[in-house]
């Protein structure tokens, strides 16, 4: 009767694709399905099993690691309000202004810096879209290149720590694992850093090559304008706009990597640091604090409601024997660990076209983690691969959220089709990065 668990998974997946609320679909359908099974096949599932659910829910709500989620969200939204991105983009643009594609390169670098200090994709894409897209178009950049650079750079917060995706992945892998193997959030942060940096370098190399081949698509900034900017306290401007974010990055990531603080403690440091930075930039007010608190509450509630629904689904799925059924199916089909990993990566990539990364984490990861444990696959490696793959879910049409964010702030002359066309090369680059990590796992473990 284990096939009932697979039927439940398929029903939920189809309903989510149709647009039903994820949290209530996961929890509600799981309970309704389990109730039906308990009536017609009580030997398979009994409703008394749900006595275990309150303790599991309390385990989620009181999870120390998950406390980092609202704090990192607060940190990211507060930094968005600080006006940091505007100063960074202006200064970086003039630093690389004489290079063809220099403005696009500055967007990538700023995107990486914001990723390492916020981890909030929506805030980064919207901020850079508002500030840099009109400037790039005004300076003669091809629309497709400009939109592709902004959208892809904004998603770097998915893989470059501190990343909410990595926090959720680590917690979901640990809660889904029946073995002694566990994935520490701090360790996952450290091993994800190198692939994230390599991805930034690949973006920059692509921009340089494309700018060299198609000179009209990414012109350099006029020399007179660059000189005028550099003549007015250029060094002090660089120090001012770089020192504060780099200091915040060192405080947050440095404290994690050195073992001085846990990721949850470091997220608290980041939240306080972002608030101080906003005060220093003279952008802080009670109204800003209220807006940040409201947005943080809204996003945190969404994440935790989905997580509670996923906890209910996992309980029913496992009680019906779904995880054992998958393990037996994989073992009997003689799939090697690599083939199974490739299959999972393909499923996640395709799912990213239609559903959000949070939904993928809470639906697919709990199902496949026990199989990876049975196949003795290193879950740190798998976690980084999943994070890189999930990053594409923000960029893949028709439901790539980074594309929606960018379209929402783009000038009316920028069409949806131009945004879709512009992102294709960067999706290919990300898939190449996934392939690199897949076939050269040592990239992940350089920092260990």
C-alpha cells in the first residue's frame, strides 16, 4: 500500500501547480487523504498517528536554527531601506566605467555584495532594477543584456551566504534524515561560498566576452564623466560605500566561519548591524522600522506556515511508507547514486519553472533525503547542488520571481519577452555551474 504515499505526493504537486495556497494544500490535503485511508484501510494509517503532530509542530516553532530566518529577513529589508545599494552602484560604475560592459560588471559586483549582506532576492532585484536599469538603458546598453544582468545578479543571494535557502535546506535535510548524518548550517554556508564566488566570476567573464564581441551592446562610460567623478574625493567615496557593507559581511560571515557565533547568533548581529548602518546613512526612522517589521512578519509567517504544512505532509508520507517505497524502488532499479542525483536535479530544475523555491524545499527535499542517506551520498554536496539549482527557479519563465520583480519596476518600454530573452544566457551559466559542482565535488570542499 506504499503507493498511496506517491499518489498523495502527485495530488499535492498538481494542486500546487494549479495555484492553490501551498501551506494549506500541504497540510489540508495530507490530513484529508490520511482520514480517507484510515477509513478504508485502517491497517495502513490510523488517525491516532496525528497525536505525534503537535510535538513536531512545536519542534519547528522552537527550532533554534530557524530563528535565523526572521533575523536574516529583517537584516535584508533594513539594508534595502538604508540606501546602500545606490551608493555602491554609482561608485562601482565609475570604478569600472572605462571598461566595455563596466556598468554591467559593477551591477554583478554590487549584487554579490548585497547577497553577502542581505540574502533577500526580491529586495536586491527591485533595488538594482530601480537604480541601475534606467541608467544602463540611457547609456545605450541592449535591453536584454541589462535586464539579464540585473535579474541574475539579484538571485546571487540564493547561494552566497547568508542565504535563507541554505538555512531552510539544512534544517529540512536534518529533519528528514533518519541517519546520524546531519548538515550544519554554518558548514553549509562555508562550502557554498566558493561556488557562489565562481558563479560571480562566470557572470563577469560572460559580460566581458559579450561586450568585446558586440561593442554596441555595452558601451563604456565617457572618459570626461569618469574623470569628473574621480576628481571629487574618489578614494573616500570608495572607502565609504565599501567599508560599511564589508564590515557587516565580516561580522556576520566571519563570526560563523570562525566558530565565534552560530548562524542564529550571527543573524542577530546582522540585524543590529543593518539597523546601525541605516542610522549612519541617516535613513532610519520609526516609520522605516515599522515597515521593516511588518515586511519581516509577513515573509516569516509565509515561510513558517508552509513549513508547518510540510511537517504534516512529511508525517503522513512517512507513515504511509513513502520513503521506504522510494528507497526500495531506487535500489531495485539499480540506479547509481549519480543517476539518482541527476534525476533529482532534473526534477528540481523543471519544478522551478512552476513553483517557488520554498515549496520545492519543503515538498521534494524531505522525500529524496532518506534515499540519499541510504545511498550514502554526502548531503553537504547535495545541499550546495540543490541551492544552485533552486537559484534558477527565480529566473526560469513563466513564474521566475526575479523576472516579476524586475518587470514591476522596469520602464514601460521594457517588455516581458525582452526580460525572458535576456535571462537565457545566465540560466545556461548557472546550469554550467551546477554541472561543475556535480562532476567536480572538490569545488565544494575546498574551504573545509
